[in-house]
């Protein structure tokens, strides 16, 4: 949640591993907004003889997922800024996120990024949330034209499977 003072309040987490979308769908449908890794739009599965994506699987289970903004450097910077300003509040009920934060160290080769580690999904979610919160606070989220543009990019990718074009279009859209 984001309060009227611009503080991010994280009071609940949901983390599952090795589960099918149908097994977690009921819980996810209860969330007002659900962000997903943009790579989930890649059609790398088959269903009924057709290429299919994880994004499609969420849609088929009644979950409207929004691709998270995957600009890693900007996301890490945004998270750091929220922590630095004291504008992020994480409830102790979010044990997995709290335990994951200290594992984040900068990558020696890509100094603008944190080093990959097993179990970094909560950090990715935190990046998506802080970027979305910033867009919410500046009035961007809720913009129908932006959401239409995101959906058009996803639809284009699903039709042509051009991952490079997909990532470039999402990057241009994110940078505005």
C-alpha cells in the first residue's frame, strides 16, 4: 500500500515455489493489483498444440497481472531511495522479504546491479512495487493510455515472439 504521505507499507507477502498458477490463483485474485516479471509473456510452453506463456496462464485463471517495470538499475535505485528516506515500512509479518534484503550485495561485474542469488524473487517484487508506487504517486498509474500501450506490446510479442523487440518496447515505455 501507499499512504497519503508517500510511504510504502508492506504488510503482507505471499511466496510459493513449485506451484501451478491454478494452485495459487484463489489467493492472487484477492489482491487488488498483481505485478509479474515481464519475461512471463514469453511463449515458452505449449497448451493444446499452441505456444503459450505464463502470462496467458494467469489470465486463464482470472488473474489480471501487470508486467513489472524491469529496469533493474532504476528499480534498485528506487528501492535504495525509499530506504534512505525512511519511506518504506515493512511489517514483521513479511519474514521472507526481511530475510532476503540482507542477501543483496552489488554484483562485482555489473556494479549497477545486485548479484543474482537463489531466492531473489522477493527483491524483484520489491523493485516492481517501488517503481509502481512512484508512478502511482506521480499520477501515471491509472492512465488508461499507458495500460493500453503495455497490453499492445504484450499482444505484439505474443503474436511475433520477438523477445528483443518486446524488451526494447517495454524499455522505451518505461522511460517515457
